[in-house]
C-alpha cells in the first residue's frame, strides 16, 4: 500500500470533471461542444434575470441557514458551491472574452487592409514584441501631436470678400 500510486476516486466530483474534460477535449467536436456550452453559460449568466434568481437563492439559503441554526455542513456546502461556480465562471469569462477579442481583431485587420493609406505592418501587431509595440505607440503619439500642432497654427488672414 505504501508507495503505490493511487488513481483518483471516480466518485470525487473533481476527478469526474477532470476525466470528462480530458475526454471531451480529445476531439474537435468535443472542443466545439465545450465552446458552445461555455458561450451558453456566459450568455445565460449575463442576463439580469439570472442575477435576480441568484440573489433570491442566496437570500432563501441565508434564511434557511438561520432557521436551521447555521449548521456548519450547510455553510461548507454553500462555500463549496460558491467556489465551484466562481471557478467555472472564470473560465467562461476568459473563453468568451478571448473569442470576442479575436473577432474584433479580425474586423480591425480587415479595415486596415481595405484602406489604401493604412500601414500594413499594423495588421498583426498583437503578435509583436513589447519593444515594437512601445515604439509604434510612440510613433503614433508623435504623429497625432504633429497633426494637432499643424491644426493649431494660425491660418492665413481671411480675405475681404469672405
């Protein structure tokens, strides 16, 4: 017994989730299903009605806990559930934000490509080194400053007929 590697208990929720996650992520269709599930959770959780339902559930649970004498097992169950939901929501938010960032970046790249005077170097700038980003940012600041200064210079005096 001592020194033997122990397999995770399959009755443990964390082990089941790990095994299920590994099996789902092995195939492309599994990844798509997980992605759709995460987007659905993100969509449902962003609704005002969901926030209202969660608030009502927490209030009801608090009342039941108070009536039951604040049993530590119930408090632990609530703490576990809150922690688990928080952890899942971190991944849901990260997934949806990442997807939306990629979509926005693709739209911006298309706009840059469509404008004849645009700098093509900016199309995949998100993959550049930090030094290159800082240099390009400073170049943009210098350009905008020069444009503002040229706009502020006094124009020629208006003619009498104007």
